[in-house]
C-alpha cells in the first residue's frame, strides 16, 4: 500500500527536475472550468479530468488548468474558458470528448473550435 | 447531482468560498447497521443564525448574480430522500459543519460515485488550503492529511504530474478501497 514514505523518495527524485520545469515560456494558456453547483451537476468534473489528462499526456507545461465559480450562464454549463494569445474563448455545453478536442485543436495547434463557442450555442 | 461525491465537492466549494484554510471531510459506513454518513467541517467565516435558518431554502444564496442557490438544498434532499437526515451547524467567524446520514440500502440513495476523484481534484486545485480526509467502514479506516504531505513536499506543488499521480494512487488505496465499491 502507498505510504507517505514513498512520497519522501519521490521528492528527492524531483528536486533535480524542478528547475527545468519552471522555465515555462511567456505565452501561457490559462484554462478555467466552472465548478459551482450548476457546473458540477452538468458534468464539469469529468470535463476538468479530461483537460488535466490531455495536458499530462502531452506534457503541456505552459498550460495552467484551474477551476472557478459560477460563470453566470448556468444553462450552458459545463463551461470552459480558454485564455490564449490575449483573447478569451468561452466554450459551452462541454463534454470530456469536446474538451479533449479543444485541447488538441485549440490549445496545442492554435485552431479555435468555433462550433463549441458560446456564440454558436446560445 | 448523480453522485454523493459531487455533493461533497459542491459543499467543499462553499467552504472554499467561505475562506476556509482547513476542510475536514469524512465518509463513514456501518454496513451492519446499514447506515453511512458524510461530514464536512471547515474553519471558514461561518454564518449568522439568521442565515443558518434559511440556508437550505433554494431561494437563499450568497451570490449576487441571481437569487437561487441549490448546493445545500440538493445535499439535504439526497439524504432525506434516502431514509436519512441532514444537519448543519455554523458559527460566525468559526466555521461550518455539515453532515448527512443515509440508509445504505435505500433504493433512492445515490451511489457515492468517484469519491477519490473529487478528493484529488479538491487537493490539487486548491493548493493553499489544507484537507483532512477520513474514510472508515467499521473494520478498517484510512486518512489523508495534506498538512503531512506538505511537510514532506516543501515547495513542490501538489499539481505537478508526479505528485498528482502519487496522490491518486494513495487516495485509491487508503480511502476509496475501504468501501470496496459497495457504496
């Protein structure tokens, strides 16, 4: 069974790596997932999990993924906001599959997934 | 809400909004007595007696954007529709304590769901807040206290991939496996 002792060993191993990690480029992408009652009930948790999973899988160190409160359009939840290149993109009615597509198409390749944006769906 | 774990997430989010620095979450099951209990205690700003009296009314909320707040009412409903009960205590400046009991075998009791995933999310997404999580089934119990993890990790953040995957395994083996999928 996993114990906190293993964590101590992990820390020793990671000490040498932390320096490389902090050299992130200036063009960081920030992603926020609405995680209030409305978002949670609509399925925001699996969406957040999918985003984190894609970021891990693709080793995207210049992407910051976090959660936020109610974004204000409860009927369009789950909502994912992507801040990239000085712009904000609001993706609505997200699912884990759509979230993965946004990660690949938009965050990695820079092509906005227009079909999921709020303007197309409200 | 389709999982009790999502209710836990939602109530813990309230604690975070209340400025809590420590959130204690306990899920305990007594299979012999057919009862389970979910408890969430925080050291946030708490609320007045007047607010406490109407906090489970869906038309009460601290939000200013609209007049409905469904978190606590949904949690209360999840327990009361499953042969259980709901309780809340709060004191301004001290914190809030919410707990609910369920009849495990009740046909309308929601499954616990992805409890481990919710705990992992809370811990990794809120690095400045401490969580003390406890799970017990009457025979065996397990715990995770982020203060212990913080002592070991120092300045390495909880959301680095290596730490996250350690925590994921740790939570599974020490917390969720205790229920063996029976909740």
